[in-house]
């Protein structure tokens, strides 16, 4: 069903867990494509031994280049980007497929719903601690608790696991390399889809993944993605998320409406322009 892109940077234990979760907990067969950054911790040898499709770079090239490299090997109609520090819960994929069946367009962005161990103020996630790494991961308890999680679909999908049609991945050019190593590249990708006419940005509440939180991004020198986004699109990310994507609101319809031309929205746009000019 999906061509799953997994960029990884010397996180072999987490990568093994991630891949195992896909293979054990998926309802459908998927293509797994791994981009190995460096791989000197044994990742490259493991990927070759297991004969997964993969791409490789001697050094860390960041999320944008990595997923674009991997996407060139996709063979299915749907591309799903997944982080290596994620564990896919049972039927994660069938929930996405069920949502796909309700759509009448190939132009969409769907996300799974993350379960995370620490509170970050993100209204789209479920906060519950099942461990911070593979050594402390309480997999059996997570699986036992899954029936207790009931989260409605929500608006504002941008981050992994993200699912788009392969045709539209390539039409908008994948992830923009100017955002390398990757901060705000997901919002930029969503904005490119928005400008292409996409109005379906739904997080599927029943598609659950456990996220160990930033096991790779914490190791890189971050680009100033917020500033880059503002200067590229003329609007702050917070405005895009709130007024365009309506992030965190319950998804009562398949498609989003255009932003309402309220006084609050107009002021937010004016503030974006002021910040862009002085920044």
C-alpha cells in the first residue's frame, strides 16, 4: 500500500524497533525505504543484511535530502514519511486506509496521531509515557492501553507520519532543500500542497504511533526554519497553522475552508508582514 520513507542517523536500536513495528503491526504489506546517514553504528550493515531498499550518504545530509533520495525508489502510489524514533501501533495503517477511502481526491495530506512521553503543548498528540528509549520502552503496557485511547480526527497534519499521493509528492517537489537539515520543512511541504490546491490536512485519530521525541534532531545544528518560512511565504508558521490549517481543531469535514477574513486574521497578517520586513 505505502512506500515508507525512513531517514536514520546512527539510531540503530530505534530503527530496528520502528521497522519491527511496521512488519508486525501493519494490516497491509508496505515497501520500506531507509535512508542511512553515516551508518557507522552498524545501521548500514544491518540494512544491507536485511535487504531493505535503501539510499546512503557518508555524512548526515538532513531530512530534506534524505527523504527526497528515498522517494526516488518508491514503487507504490502512496508515500508515507516516518521517523526512525516512532513505533507503529497495531492497525495504524488500516486507519489511514479507511480515511483514504472517504476521500474523492488524490490531493491530500494525512497524518497519524502520536503518543508522546512528555507534554509539549501540542493539542494533536496523546501524552502518555511508555519510555524514552528502547531500553525503557514498555511495549506490552502500550499495547494493553491502546483500546483506551479515543481521539477524534483533527485538522493540521504536517509532521510524520505523513501520507500523500506519490504524484503530488513529486509535483510539488518533495521537501525543500533550502530548509536543510529540516526545521520547518514539514510546514513548508504543507504550504506547497496548499498552494497546489490541497485543502485536506487531517490527522487520523485512530492511526496511532508512539514517538520517542527528537532522537535525531537533537544532534544537529538547526536551521532557522521559522524565519525561512516567513520570508518564503510571507506569513508566520503560527498564522499558517492557526488560520489556514486550523491545527488541533476537530476535523468535522474532509476539506478546510479558506481563512476567515476577520479583524484578528488581518492583524495577524499585518504582524507577519512587519516581522518579515524588519527580520
